[in-house]
C-alpha cells in the first residue's frame, strides 16, 4: 500500500481538481501544502 499517485496543482485549483477526480470515480485527498519557510526543509 501507499500513495499511488501525487498531483501537484495551484492552491486555487485544488478543490476543482478534487471534485473532478471524485466525479470520475477516483478516491482523492489533499495530503499536503507547499509553503515558503525560513529554516530549510522540515520532514514530518
């Protein structure tokens, strides 16, 4: 198991993309966010 596919889209488009994927029968979730930061990379 695991994450089968990742699609990166603009934040403004995320809900529309998620709605479309659900309409065509895909199981999809928002799993993260790309953000600016001062301290480099944080792995969580």
